[in-house]
C-alpha cells in the first residue's frame, strides 16, 4: 500500500529497510529478550479489539509481521477481530503480551493508564518488548510503568477515522501518524508506521494534548456541524440534503486547507448583520438545539475575519452586537436592510 503524500512504495520500502535494524536485528530465538535483537518480522498482539487495533495489526500482517493474539471484550469486538484477523486466537490481555513481540494497546484514552499499570504490576510486560498505544492524547509518559518493567514505549496515533471494516486497512495508505517515542526508538517507531502504509509525523511529548485537541476540533466537531446542517436542510424541505451540501462542503474544506482564513465567505465575513440576525431568529424558533453552536462559531468566525482583515471594522460592531444579544434584536431586524445586500 503506497503512501500518497510524496513517498512511493520504493522509497517507503527503502526507508523501512534502513530503519528496521533499530527495531530488531538477526536472532533466531522464538522469544528474544530485546526487540532490537529480534528477527525482522515481529509477532504482533492487540489488546482492545475496537475499530483501530485489528486494522493496524492487519496492515502489519501485509508487511510481513505475524499477528498472534488479540483480546476483546464485546461480541462486536470479537467479530471485528475475526473479520480482520482470521485465525488469530482471542485470549486474555496478559496472554497477548506473553505471545507478542509488539503489543498494540488500542483501548479508550481514559482506560489506557489503568491498563498499562495493571499489565506492568502483574509482570505481563517483558524486557525488550515493544509496547505501543494508539491514543492521540497521550505520549509515552503514560507507558512509564511498562518502561520500568523493561518495555520499549511507542505512541503511534493514526490520524484517521475508522469503520472497523477491511476498508480501514486500505485507507491507511498515506495516513498521517502522530509519533512520539524515546529518541533511541524514533527510527523504529517511524519504520513501523511506514510499513503500515502511513506517514510518520513527529510530535513532542509536551505537545500531545494540543495536537489531539486540534484534531478533535477539526474532525469530531465537523461531524456534528455537518449532521446539524443536514437536519436543518431536511426541516427546510430539501429532499436530498447530502447531495446539496456535499459539493459546498468539499469546496469549503479544500479552500480552507489551501488558503486558511482567506477562504472564508458568507454573511459573517461580509458583515451582513441583518442576515445573521435572521438566521438566529429562525434557529431560535425552529431549531433551538442548533442555536448555541451557530452563535459560538459565528462569534469565532467574526473575530478571525476581523483579525485577518476580511471583515470591515465599520461592519463588525453591528454584527458582533447581534451575536452578543443572541440575535433577539439587531440592525435591520430579521429581515431589514442588509439582509441580502453586499457582493458574494
């Protein structure tokens, strides 16, 4: 699976071969004491068979590594593991670690610290075992109990939404990974990402919370905004809101990624206080659940538009006044002057 961001299969294979000795060197023992002294192919275990872990293990399998064990709690997680990792046994977490050279801890963020502590305290972590988590929030500090037990900590966060189906393995091609690791393991961590088809992006330990907040703000909140927009269009009588909204959102996202704030259009950027007041009044009457989000985003949009010279200062005061008073009253009212004025 070739990456799509300027790194072709040949380049990636070359980088993997150069990096692989940092992960493991030639040794034929079935269970070596240190990952840097193992054969080139790793036995992979997954603790937490949610949407992410089985997909990453399947991608590593395509690169020649060998998934050997997976743990899962729910029936859905077990079915997912069977679909993506056929024939790989489902066992308890401590048994996963007993069988694996590389362990992927793919559990919810809030459960990770407790899991790592429990595995370390019960002696499940072995000397020289690669212990990787896939959380965006955490760096390697959360793996300190495993490190003290002799494990080699890696933070490999795929910047992608997962479906829990085989399509995820294909979509890893060109996917960015937020990578954090001790300096001596950086090459090893990046090599594993490349072997999964991804593009490693180094994130300092101290920057992990901000990095993750940025991704959540952009991706998770986008889903909510799109879902609310679709609901409002249906309420307005649009028969196929997805077909209407799709091209608009696609163009807006592409323009924003290319041009940042300069891509901003619409009534807030134009300073159309009357139009914004009409929006607020309509949402208050027919979709009050969407009003708070609209106001919050409109205020942020106005501030950024003003800071970047897109919103004229003489129009900003009236607009911000509408937003400050929740649009109950405003220049021009719900349909007064300026509701449709200005160039688009």
